[in-house]
C-alpha cells in the first residue's frame, strides 16, 4: 500500500491510513487464500468495492477478489480451503465461498467472491452481458465501472494497483469512469444507474462528463433486465442519501425509462393555479420517513413514501374557484404503484404492502380533530393490518407544510389518533379482531353446512364487531339470527 504522509494529514493520507488498518483486519484470511493461489501458479488481488471500502474505512466481511485463474481452477483451490463454496455465478466467471477467520472473540465469518479477469459488453439485442476472460489485472480494471472501483491490492505482497487514479478521485469524492463514459455505458448500460446509486450511497459527486453521457445514452437502459434495474433501485433507495441519486436519475432522463412516475410528478403550475410541487414534496416525504425509521432502512416504507402521490398527475383537476384538486389520487396511485412494481419484478408481498400503504395514506385526513368514532378507529387499524406502524410513519412524513401552526395541529391530531388506537388495542386486542362467532359456531346457529353463506355471515359479524366492539355470545347469536331472517 502507498505510505501515508505523516506530516501532512491530507485527504489522501487519511484514506490510506484507514486502508492499512482495514486490510490488517482481513489479512489472515486474504493472505492465506492468496498463498494457495500462488502455490497453484496463479495471482490473486483484492479488488473493486473491497479496496474502495477499505480506503473509506468501511470494509465489511464481504471480500471481492480477482485472479488470472479460470473458474474451474478457482473451484479446485477454494473447495479444500473454504467452509462452503457455491458456483451459481460461474457462468460469469465468479466463484463464491464462506470462510471463518480468527478464533474466539476475534472470529469473523467472511463472504468471499473470486472472479476471473474478464471483460464484458452488451450487444443491442441482448439483455445479458457477454463475458470473455482477460489475461491481466490491468485489462480487468479498465473494464470496471468507476475509477474508485478500479483499484486493486495484489496479494500476498500487498502491492497497490491504481492505473486510473481512483485514489485521487476517492479523496475528491467524485465518480469518473476508467475510460470514456460512453464506452463504459455501452459495455453495460446498468452502470448509469450505478452512478446514481453510488452517488447516493457514498455521497459522491458525479463528474460532468459522466452526467452528460448518462443523459445522452439514457434510453440504452431499456436493454437491461427489469431484475437488474430493480436491484439497483433498491440499493439506491436503501442508501444514506437517496434524494441525491433519485434527483440524478430524473435530471439525466434515466428515470423516464425505469421509473417514469417520478419525473411525471413535476407538474406544471401557473400563477392562477398554485399547488405544492409534488416532485419535491415526494422527495421530502421520503427523507422524513427515513428519519422515522427505527430498525434500519425499510424498503417498504421508502417505496411507499416515494410513490404515495404518483396518482396526482392523472387526477389533477382545475376547479372553478382556482383551486387544484386530486380526487381519489390515492386509489389511482395504488393501482399505478402495483403496475410499476410488477413491471420491475418485485415480489407479490412487496407489491401488496407498498400499494396498500399508498392506498391508505390519505385515510387519516378524515380524522379532523378527533371526530372519528371508535368504529372508524377500529376500521383504520383493521385495514392497515400489519402495516399499521408503517402507515403511522408514512402519514406523519406526508406533512411537509411550512406553516408551523398547521404542522403542529396535524401532529397533535395524529398523536391523538395513536393514543386512541393504543387504548382500544389494550381493551379489545385490535390486532386480532375477529367476529364474535367463528365459522363452526355460525354453522351450528344457522343449521347449515360449509358454503358461501358462511362467508357472508362471517363478513356480517365482522362488520358488526368493527362497528360496535366486542359482543357477548348471546347478543352475537341474536344478531346473526336476525340477519339470517332477512336473507332470501
């Protein structure tokens, strides 16, 4: 590794100091593996994100290596050494492994990937990269996405390899490509999304020439599979500064191809029809939702916060009195959210949860200053189900007014609603609301067997339970018989 300048604590010397301590921590495992490659006549180097993160002082236990060994040779070296080995990425030249290093309290479990020197590029008719193997580490580094990811540390001698001045760019906190950005993005258009993702994750600036290429080549992202796009969007959204990455996607036109509902929020307004900037509002809601997270980044909450108002452009109406309305935008938005997330190949569960939050995000505004009946509170909890905590956070985040008095009033009102929910939950176990009679009891009371009528009776009793709260058995039976007498 380069020696730090002790007399001048520059940004470069600081990142070098951090790298030394980080690499010393993983050295036993990395050096042991490197010696095995060396004995087999091959070279091994720590590379890419692992070197970048070591220099930033944030290297975890996921280690990326590159080698001149072909995948089948990598398997022969790794299998006797690692605790477990997998080859799901072998078609792309990557072998994965798990290895425990250290002992006692110092024991650590490392996730390791070793990839053969390679180059890859897209043709204009394929969604998958064509992989060909390279013959030198310099050839491998030039094909990487950004200079800060194009650094390596050859092992076990720990020679620092940085042909594209990635260390300088890291110190300057800027993203550049090893070659021209046009060539880099032609090789793999997903790198345009990765630029936005790294800007959000690392809080780096993207070099002007890179932004220009992203803008000029934005439509090329359409050749990339929905799954790869989704995974990059997730990493961006779960980062420390998602607004920065999202703004870059919109600015370059990439968002128009991967998440077109986001730039569509930039509604035009004029002096006669003033309304809140929905795009800026949505990004602010996202940031405010992040501030309310308690157990780390929450993808469901962040997606719901970003998408909660995407129904507004389709529902905007200019009223005669000069106001602007967005009637039922939450219902329209929920359908749009589902459609977009399905297109991006999200799981059914995630699609269901996010679209449900979008649908419910306005429900609280009917609460006023506490006019809801206990029945309405029960329905609010029932409809939110396991999403209730997230709905609380989303609803609170949706207040972006600069009017302090109005903001304080909304906050107090929601405090009041949460207190009422807590009281009712304590009294009635709202989280597990069920009718006062189960299916077997309904059949017994009505004297009928299983069938659609039992479902109708169950729904009737559930509605009654939500409206009136818990009922005694005899009262529930009487109500059910009265309902049954009205059925044809």
